[in-house]
């Protein structure tokens, strides 16, 4: 198991480095002159050239790429914002907790609501409960989060004046963003839970448990849900990554000072260092989430852990034989 974790950590590092390489390359070849955009249309050619020299934009691609990767992965320095001239690391540190809190609340809300809906639909397969919940799930999946965010703002903030439409001053400020960010997750998780539960609904061990007189609630929890968790865990992990990276629109609508707003402002201002640093931080977070999901697999399903142990023993015997 330790060897597997080590391999996954190496793969995680490779994924993050690849993401850094891709985002830098994309930003390098995007048309437009960042120096001209920063200085404005009234700047002279000499001022633009001096700005390009100061930002290092005159250097060749490989030199800039090597310097960028070295600063990020050897010195843990994401650089300085071209627009505000402030440290990107400090900017992300102040905004990351808000984005992480918003994403976590969205995932928890999706799980608490979507999981019971999926279980209920599977247990009442082809009945009115199943049909009603699946219509609701499809509606949730099809509903754009930015449209829902604006509609909630119009109704609960402008019309009813019940909840704030911007800021982070109190817990009420998170209510509308969490609802907007979790609706699609509720629909996705409900459909996946229903599908996974139906795959084990007619299994022999479920039929045997019922024949032994095990209460239906325990059959659902201990036999059906326990054996259908792997796809559900995968979906929850994906929802977490989507919630973190999908906060750009939600934070913009509700004016929340998180990474999403930071990234959106950088895109509009062509602030490439901020854009690159934000993408790298999100890539690290998603890679860590996927690593945790893989480890949870082994914790939930002992068969997967036994498979890892068997593979490690087999590899050990091969090394010993070759040595």
C-alpha cells in the first residue's frame, strides 16, 4: 500500500508539472501584448518596450519557461502580479480559504441531498417516487449555475430582501452561493447513486439477507450501499474538483473575494502571472483530491486493498528472482 501511495504521489507531481507547462505555453502564444494592455493605448513605443524588458517578455520561450518552472517548483514562488505589483502567493493565501469553504459546502450540500434521493429512487424503482426524483435530477443537471445564481439574487435579495446578494460578512452571504453551486451536483449524485444501487439491488447477497429476515433499512445500508460506494465516491470527488474550479462564475455573481474572482480579474486584465498561479494551485488541489479518492477506495472496499497488497508481493517476488 505504501508503494502504491508513493507511485500516486509521483504521478500527482507529474500532473502538476504538466499543468504548469501547459498553462505557461498557452499564455505565451496567446495573441496580444500584455505590456501594451497594462500601460494603455496612450503609451509610447519606448514605454511599451521598457515595460516588456522589465517584465521579461523579450526573453526566448525556453528561457522564460525554465525560469517559471524553477521559481514555482524549486523556490515555491508564483511571481508578482503585473497589475497590482503584489505577491501572488499572498493573494492566493487570503482568497483560498473562502473558495475552499464555498466548494466544501457545495459538496456537502450535494451529498446530503443527492445521496438520499438516489437511494430512494433505487428502492422505489419504476414507481412515482423514482420518476419524480429523476425528473428533478435531470432538471438540476440541466440548469445553468450562473442563471440560477441570478434568479436567486433577484428573488431572495431584491424582491424579498431576505438574504444578501454579495460579500462575506456573515453566514447568510454563503446561502445563495451554496445553493447555486450545489444544484447540479445534487442531480449528478442522485443519478449516479440510483444507478449504482440498482446494479446491486438483485444481487445474491442482498436476496440472502432479505431471506434471513434482515430489516430492509439494514439491507440498504450494509449490503446495497456499501457495495455501491465506489462509483459514488468517484462522483463526489469529481464534484469537489468541479465545485472548487467552478467558483469563478459563482464568486463573480455574488462578488465573493475568492480565487474565482481573482482569476476572473486576471483574465480581463491579461495578468498572466496571476492566471498561471491560480491554475497551478487549482491543479494541485484537484490532484490531491483524486489521490484521496483513490485511498478512500481501499478503505471502503477491502478487495481493492487486498489487490494492492497482492500486486506489491508479486512485484517483490519478481525483484527477488531477478536479483
